């Protein structure tokens, strides 16, 4: 199936204004360098729609907009404990049946659950309401710690600003790392956080790290991916013991140094596969793998396809 172009975000009465801003920022215009999306908000009854802040927004599209969208996003709303109207649930179900990619983050996930789209699937939501989701929908496997969970044609995300992570993941998955990175740079965001990263962190993620020594080491690692980068070397540069470095890293990021480096290497490999015609062997060395065979093994394990197949899905390069 072709990557999504038409995006419809369902904004119910009481919609979260932050969520509206997130989807509009990600899927709105980004200049000539980034191909645009056909993006629109829709609601039950077009017109003035109240938000959770009390500031109304004007929404011109009704539920019929969901019928033509490649990507449907159910936004969170204040009265999420009350299920949406039957027409909304039917529109979400119909979009899924038609083959649209259906997603939601924060308490917008409750709309997908009420429509039955999460039955038998894993899902996440804002950690504060994960228990409520699990109690109300026992057929859903709720994973409260994940930033987002990808179940193919249904993708759910955590609360508040994690909506950015969900949107960037969808971009990366459907349009590739180059576009996701370009939009992330445009809105000044980390280009990628793994879905399994913890929702709540004791300190910011590496890209926003306030620990100056740790931030400097991570920036150095990004510029030197071609090197082995053992944890002992990173710890030495941070002037810490290996154990202290690993502990502070995990406290700041919710993941381990090894997992962070692996994700960074694979993300860099994706972008090089998409945007250059470099041989896979050269790309492997540039991102720190000893050979194309090692890159292939990691790529298949983590991304599900070998590097050359990934390249073919985004370019005409054989």
C-alpha cells in the first residue's frame, strides 16, 4: 500500500488543544523541501468546537472526511470517559475496514477501544489512565510504559507531547527516515525515540539532556558513529565510571547505552539508504558496523527487512 498522503484528525468537542497543535505542526506545511500532506481536522458537527482550554477552534469538516483519509488520528478530549457517538465509532471502524491507517494518542486511544479496533491488540495511552483502559477493555493488552505501540494498521501512543513521537514514528515508517528527520528538524524535535522507551523519565532524553557532560558525550557519539563506541569509552569521556555512566544514562533516557547506539546506527543507515546510492558495505562502515553482513543482520532483526529491500521501498535504486 502507498504511504499516506491524506490525513484526517478527529477533533471531538473538548479536544486537547495541545494535540491539535501537534498534528497540525507535523502534518502541516514545511516548505518546498518537504512534500506536503492533505491535512484536515474533522468533527461530529462542523463549526466552533470547544477545546480543553476553553478556547474554541473552527472545524470545517465533518465525519465524512474520515472516509477519504489514508491516515486517521483520533485526538484526545476532555470527556473521554464517555464513549463517542455511534456515528463516530462507525466512521473509525469503516476507515479501518477500508484499509486506512488508524491511530490515536493519549486518551484518544479510548475512542479506538470503544470502536473495537484494539480488541486482541496491544495498546498504550497516557500512563495515568492505563489502568482505566485495561479495566474497561479487558480484550486489550495495555502496555502503560510504552511511548507508542505499532500493531500494523492500528498505532497508539502515550500522553501529551508523546503525540509528537507517534506522528514521527508514522512518518518514519511510511515515508522514511529522511522525511521524518527533516520535519523533526523543522519543529526542533528529537528525530526518533524508540516506542519501548519509558513514558516517564527522571530527566530529559539525550537530545534535550541538561546534564552537560552527558550531552557532550552523546553529541560526540553521533559525530563518530563509524567508531566502535564501547560504553567504557563513552564513560571515560564523561569522566565517570562505566557503572555510573550506565546508571545516569538509563535514568536520563529510559534505555541503555547499547540500545541507544543501536537505534542511532540503524536510523542513520536508513537515511543513507534513502538519500544516497552508497553501497551497503560503505553505509555499514559509516554507521559503525564491521561489515554489510552485520548491518543486514541487525536491520532484519530490528526493521523486518534487509537493507537492500528497504532501499527499494523508498527509491528506484536496485
